């Protein structure tokens, strides 16, 4: 029998306060938390395994194969290759409403290969990618929570469906808009995203995060001998350089909240051949859809002007990725935060703190160690408070169904992000304990939404009547765009053979640190070097 939901007091509008607990729900939450603790070894194995694969966006082949096997083993139905993306999949378990969707990113960062637990720059494979963002930990949170809740749903015969999906190529903001377009969230009631951080927290409303269009501009000119007949050539590289100069002059007159950056993805072959083809890859970031589109259109104008100046041709602009700015659901955030307070931060050991402080000192930032005070649930940012920052294509999901990102304490504070130092903690007890804390908060919150249908209704009321009252989601990808699934293939082909030697074998070694023979923590000695 379901509990008598009618007896629960109705909560205030949009979940401003919702401590509507019952003895049964309390008891199930206690059991779920204990179950998550009992799965700590499994959580650790997932984190260490994915860390050791260190795969870049769209090439998460080993990572997906491993996760699909684990989810199948636990009774999930698998749909593979979703949205035309080879490494994307959706796992489903259970039936009926509510449909709770759990996701987290799985891709790594170029040139971030790094020995875990070592507070010095020491790549495992020189030049290779690695988890310098910590995306090896998020699905460990989602899956551990899902398995704990699955056990309770089976025992208590609770209706509901759990879905799990990977954020493929998040570092390229390359897939979630395609997931939305493919209808992956069509029947979803509530979506929980999990992302590594250095505290256990949740936000609601607009955030500092930007949305973006990631676009590649390719120019075609004419090759010629650079010394013998340069007047016969038309340099595509000149067009790239003039576009960048034009953009950088215009940058002074753009809003401070905007962010834009580029890399020259192809600049010619050798100096004595006038480059016939060159490409530049831009990220255009702003705080709302119209401004993102305006910025992208400005890039297009400058690119066309550069083509005109250089006598080259601009090919149709390719969109490689996109993201909406994020807006998180107030009801889901408040409900999650009540559980975050129950769970609290992990118990850090002196070894954990010593590693954290050593890494912070190496980077020359305040050596505050790991977080020991829980973040508060801050009110939503006002428009004036939004200053811009990074992006995550979870934004597209957040404008499709009520969503929050649960941030969990698996990394060290004050790190630069997208850097080798962000990988150091990610296969150590810091990440393992942080993910377990995140999984508990998530499992408890899933139980709230499974057993209190009024919360689902209130979340949708906020979504319809507040969040999307005046702003409607329109994709930044165009109908003709396709996922850039070939990205990073050449890089992975180059490094994977050497990286294979470092894959984690949980059958032989309890932890990845043990397999690598790393003393935990390894911190710099008096001469500043680390001896493993
Ligand atoms: Zn991320």
C-alpha cells in the first residue's frame, strides 16, 4: 500500500518549505542511506575505472561499454547509440510514473593525464587526456543512488521509472541539445544532474553559467608557392587571423558578462605553401538565448568580412556544440537541500586534508584544505548579479523538464578547472567519499519524489508558471546540425595504446591508488618534487 498522501500537509507555494516527512519515508531514507554506504566499494570502483579510461568527448567507448555492462547486470534495459551518438545510451528500470531521470557527464580534458593522489605535475602518459574536470565521478553518484532506490522500490513495490544517461562530450557541449531534440525527456517528470564540486550543494533559478554556440569557421583560398608566386595565392590562414583580429577589437565593446574564445583548429601545412584551407573554432557565450544568437551572428559577420578582405570563401558555418544557460527548479532544489542537510559533508582524514593543502600550495592559492562547512541554499541570482562563466548543456534539459544539478564534494577547492590539478583528487578517498555523500543526497531526494506526488506537481507548477512563463526553449542547434561525433577520434587513436597499460583492474587491486603503487598522499618534499 502507498502511504496516505492525503494526510501530508500541503507545502507552501513552490516548495518554500517542505518538511512533510512521515515515519515511513523517514525509515526508507535511513535504509537508502545505509544501502549507499554499503555500496561504497562499488562507487569507488566506478570512479577509479572511469578515471583510468580518461576518454575525451564522443570517444567514451570503454567508459560506455563498462557502464552499460554494469547497468545491465543490475536489471536495466539499455538503449544504445541514442540521438545518433555512438557512445550515448539510456538505461531504464521500473515502470510507470513518476519518471525520474539521472544524468552526469563522462568525458575528460585534453592533456590532463595525471597520477592521482600526487600533488605534483606527473602525467601517467605524457600529452594524453585525463579527468582534469572530474567527470569520472558523476555517474558513480547517479548509479549508486539509483541502485539503492531500486532496491527499495522492489521491496516496497513502488511504481516509478528510473532513467540514467551519460553526458557525452560535455566538454564540447556537444550532445544534450540533441538528446532533447531526440525526445529523451519527453515523458520525464524530474531530472537530476550530478556534477563534481568541492561542496554538497544545489541551486535554483538563473545561475552565473552562460549558454553558448560553439562554431567552426572554415575558409578556402588558393595555394601557391609562398616565395615563388605568392601573388597567385589566397591565404585561408589570413582570413582566420583577420577574423580573430576583428573579433578581438570588437570584444572591447561587448558586455562584460559575455565570454568568447577560440582555437585555430587548422592553420595550414607548411610555410612555403600558401594555406588553401584554414579553420577557427569559436565559443560564443552569453546569458540568454537572444544575446547568444546576437553574438554568433556578429561572429558570422566578422568571418564574412575577413573572407571578403582576403579573397577567400567562407564555407557554411558548422555548429559543433551548444548550450542554454541553466535555470534550476526551485521545488526540486529545496527538496534536495533538505536532504543535503541530513547527509552533510564527508569525514575527511588528515591524509585527505594534507593532499588538498599540498595541491593548493603548489598552485599558489589559499591552502584552506577541503570543505568542512556545508554550503547554504542561496536565493536565485538576480539579473544584475549574473556575471557570466562556464557553460554546461544541462541548460537545455533544465528548460525542458524540472531539473537541478546536485554538486557533490569530490574535489579540492580553489583549483583552476580544466587542468591536470583537477584530476589529482579524482581517484582518491576524497572523490570516493564525496561521491558517496552525493549518492545519499540523491537517493533520499528520489524517495521524496517517488512517495510525495504533490512535489512533482509543484515542481511542474514552478516550471510552467514561473520559469517558462515568458521564456520558451528554442534549440540553438539548427535542424540541419548533427552531433560532431568524429571529434577527438585522432587524439584518442594516438594516446589510447599507451593509456591501456594504465586501465584499472578491480579484480586484482582494491583501489586504483593501490594498482599504481601510490603512497597516499604523495606531497612535495623540501626540494618541491614528489617521489612516488
Ligand atoms: Zn563539467
